[in-house]
C-alpha cells in the first residue's frame, strides 16, 4: 500500500491494518475513498490545504472503530492535494466580464443629507459613496488643510486693522471697544461652527445679523457694516462655501443695520427685525424658488426659518446690549435716552441746588447738539453729556456766578488760590457724583474733559498782580484744570460750547457780528491753548461748529418787541387788578 499509493502509516497503524480481516479492510478502504471524494468535491487551494487535511477526521464514519477511523483519516489526508489553482489572467478577464454585465446604478445625495449614520454597518455601496463624495480621508496634508483658512483669517485681520487705522483712529487706543468687537466676532464664529457647519435649516435660523447690529448700535454704524462684511467672509469658510448662506447673512446684516437707524426706542429693534424677516424671505425665494432638488415643504421650512431669524436677531441684539454694555462699559443709545430724562436724581439735584447752572447746562446742550449734527458726531451723547457736565456745581453752588442772585460774591473775601481751587474742584465733585450714581464712562468723560487743562484766568490774573506787588512767583499749574484734554469730538464740542455760552452771557452781544466775533475768539483761544489736539477735529469741522454756534446764539439773543406800559383810558371802568391781569405776556 505504501509503495503503490504513497501512504505513510506509523508502525502501529500499519500492523493494525495487516491484522484486519478482509471485510474490515474493505470497510476502511470504502470510507477512505468516500472522505476523499467529499473533500475534493469542494475547491481546495494551497493556502487551505492543512485545514482540509485536518478536517478529514471529522468526516470518518461512526461505523469504524477508533483504530480503523484513524487509519482511514490518515490515508485520506495524505491523498488530499490542491485542486484549485489561481490563474491571474483568467481571473481578471472574469472580473471584467462580471463588471461589464452589471448594470450601472446612480445614487444622488442632496446637500446636507446623511450618507452613513454613526454605528451603522458599512456596506460596499456606502464605502463607494463616501469615496466618490470625498469624505474618506487618508493621510492628512496639514499644509493644504490649514493654509487656505489661515490666509483668509490673515486677510480679514489686515483689512480690519487698516480700516480702524484709517477711518477710526480714535479706536486704536480704546481697548474696551476693540475687545468688544473681537469678543463678538469670536463668539459668533463659535456659534456658526455649531449651528451652520453641515446643517440644512439651522444656518438660516442663526442670528448672524445680530453681530453687525450690536456693533452698529453700541459703537458706530459704519464699523458695524464693515465688520459684517468681514464676518460674511469668515462665515463662508464655516459654511463650507455655501453661497446662499453667505449672501443670506451678508444682506441681512446690512438691511438690519440700515433699518435700525439711531435706535433711540425699543420699537426700533422690532421694526428692524420685521425688515430683516421680510428681506430674508425675499432673498430665500430668489435663491431657491427654482431649485430642482427642493420641494414645496422644504421651501416653506426655509421661508419659516427666514421669518423667525428676524425675531431671533432682534431679541439677541437687545439681550446682548443689556449684558455686554455693562461688561465692556459701553453706553448704548437706549441708556442715553434714559439718562436724558429730567427726573434723573442728579439733574433734579442740580435744578434745585444750582438753578443757574442747570439753565447754563440746557443752553450748552442746545449749542453742542446742533453743532454735533453738523459734523456727524454723536448728537445724543453730546446733549446728555452737556446736561451732566456741571453737576459738580450743585455741591457749592453759591461760588458760581450764574447762581448768585444777590450782589455779594463769596470770592471777594477769598485769596486767588483758594478761589481757583473751589472753582476747579467742581470737576472732581462732578466726577465723584457720577461714580456714585454709576453714570457711564462717556458721561464721566464729559465732566472731566469739558474744561480740558485751561486756566482760571480771573483768579490767575489776580494772583499774578498780587505776586507782582509782593515779589512772589505764581505757579500757573495751581490755576489749571486737571483735565485731561478732550479725547473725542463730543467732549471737544462741550469745551467750545461751554466757553461760548458763558462768554455770551457775560457780554450779551447785541448783533450778529458781535456773536460771530465772540465765537471765533473762543475757538481761536482753545486752539492756541492746544486743547483740541487730541479730539480728532478738522479745520472743516471747526468752521461748521463756528457757523452752528453763531446760528444758535442768534436764537438766544434775538430781538423782542418791547410792549408799552398799560394805562387806564378815560372813561374806562376797569379796576387796577383787572388791568394787571390783562397785561400782555412777553
């Protein structure tokens, strides 16, 4: 058997086989052939040969004894050889033939559609879809991944820096305002990353226009518009380049900022939200009415999101102004309107303790507000700042000429230095009152900067005259206001208006030429004293301010008709009391 078939049996198995009766040998041979045929009926490859030979023991018939089964399994295993050989050319031809015979199946995916959910088993068709859509990432090329967004962020940063430097130079040193803008941009970018990236409906609910509104209302409309444009550029990166989302937020921001106006009332935000909702609806209809992959229910969902966006944006803007204005000490228009109410405790204190100073503040506010409108400054801020600029005079009102009704002047009994310190101290007292009542920083600036660092001329001249007689040196610093000099156009207008109003009350100019000369002398004096060097006022602004002051002061000192005294006519039975009540009013 070993010579003819090549079977290699161990001595014990060979001896057992020789001792088998003829009938048992036939049973062993028959079962061995059966196992061999059964195994070779299936493909046996070279790589699986050992597994196929090991499996023969499990296929031996239960009718054989243990020794007979071991002999049959050993012989069958040794006769099993590979019957399936790999033919690479034929395999390739067969694969190509099967591929050609397979019909093409196209599968479409909409923007934002889920291709494969987390936890799902990945089928071959899922893997093909992910490959074709470019969602499978192999080795990460960090250069191509990070370079484009880095360049865009760098471009936006440079544009913003150039805009601030050329258009808003006063913001360069205003850290609070810059931090406010930077904080908002990062906050809204974070929100966009969560609500816009790989979303379908949420990008149109995201209140991106609130960023421009917050900056426009809290700081300046032009800055709000420019920041909205830059934010739209950054949003295009977050939105994976979707043009409809970028245009939606860019156009919405511009519309909302233009619609809110000066935002002096709460309903201005409501109407801004209404305008934004209408604009959103029109834009979405324009972009998606002809979209072939969007059905009517989907279009109505988009329109509903656009309408809701207006309400969400107005609400976020109001809430943001309420919270952030205190954090960054930024005064909003609504706060200024609230402060301008005559029943404010400080204004009531000024009215009752120093009525002359209160009337002076009213006249200064009229002068400065009209001039602010002519040069494009914040007229509301100027008006409110003028109302509070002299509140320090309510502490010792009798030392200020506008509150002195009797002819006795308490300064006549004081030395020049003490007299000057009392007058100058109204700035410190006003700032202290403003802090106690938590007035915003811009109002406190109106109090501290409305005199700049000018000198109390009357007291200084007295001190110089007395020093000439006694030979003492008079330091001019003792007679100067602590300042600082006006840091904004608004406080510079207060400085000029305060001087013009005070001098006009002292000189009572009777003609337009006299008023013009008076205003020109004040402006020239402040320029020579270098009080306006930090206020960002141009010569054209000063000329507009001069013309505005002259026009307003003409209204203050206009001519009035002098009424004749009433006389009792002959035969008139009117009583004197009745005659007094009939005297015409001026």
